[in-house]
């Protein structure tokens, strides 16, 4: 469990350092290889941890969880996964303007959520992985963590320029959801890491590909004489 906490905290720090206030919207910047480092690290790390032997990282951590906190259970992660979205729209409602107007921002959110949850659902069906608690065969990847990191990325993109601490706050919340999914014995660490990568990358792709055409006033046609 200590290894899991250290890894997720390190990932959170890496996310925060990746984002600089100069990275602004709606100016579209060319993609660079560096922008894929964070999600690739999470997904590759999850795949490496996803071994089937008893000595694999995911099984070792699951065994450690069962040994130290066998009765731990909470539902707070069910709500925390959506909290960055509530904060994002709540700040705007209280007059703290986001980077993107509400219409374009909502379109981006819908696209990012659709990509993230569709990818997670397809993988759950394709991999048919038993949960560590034995309740069902839809463990890989973690849907809660996918949602949490997609929401955290959305909040971060909208407010990181105004609040430099936002990356730390948003990804700490998302990482906490992943930790709780493991602590609840609902997911392996591999499920959490891959879900985090999917959620983050999906929302970033939604921003990278958005053209900001929604809500633009149409040019009035000139009369022809």
C-alpha cells in the first residue's frame, strides 16, 4: 500500500509540473511528444503491474490491502469522482470566470467524457477481468478513476492559469479516488493506473481537437444590389 501511495503522489506531482500558466486556451498549440509522457507513463505502468502471477505488483498490493485493512469500506469515492466538475461549474457560477466560455467548455466536456467512458467500457468488456473482491468481471480499467482524472483534467485546464495550485489540488483529488478504489478492494493498482491515463488523455484530446466554433455570432449577409 505504501508503494501505491508513493506512486500516485509522484504521478500527481508530475502532472502538476507538466502544466505551466503559459499553456493557454483557446490558442491551439502544436502537439509535442512531451504532452504524451504523463498518460503514457500511467498506462504503461498499469500494464506492467497487470501480471497474473501471485508475485505480480497488482496481486502483491491486493494481498497487502487484505492483510492490513481487510474491513475498510467507504462510498466517498463514488462522489469524489465528480467533484472537480462541480468545482469547475461552481466557480463560474460564483463569478470566477473559467478560461473557456460555458458553451464551448460544455462541448469539450461532453466529448472528453464520451471518449473516456466509451474506452473504459470497451476495455472492461474485452478484458473480462475479475475484481479483487470477486464481485464481477469488469475490473479493468477502473471507471471511477477514469472519470476522476477526466474531470480533474477539465478543471485544471479551465483554472490552472488563474490558480497555479489547481493542478496539485485537482490531481490529488483524482489520485485519492484511485487509492480508495484499491483500498475498497474494488480494483487492482493496474486498473487504477490505466484508468487514470485514459481519463487524462481523453479530456486532453477533447481540448486539443476543439475548434471553438460554438456560440460564435454569425456574420450578417450583405444585401446584393
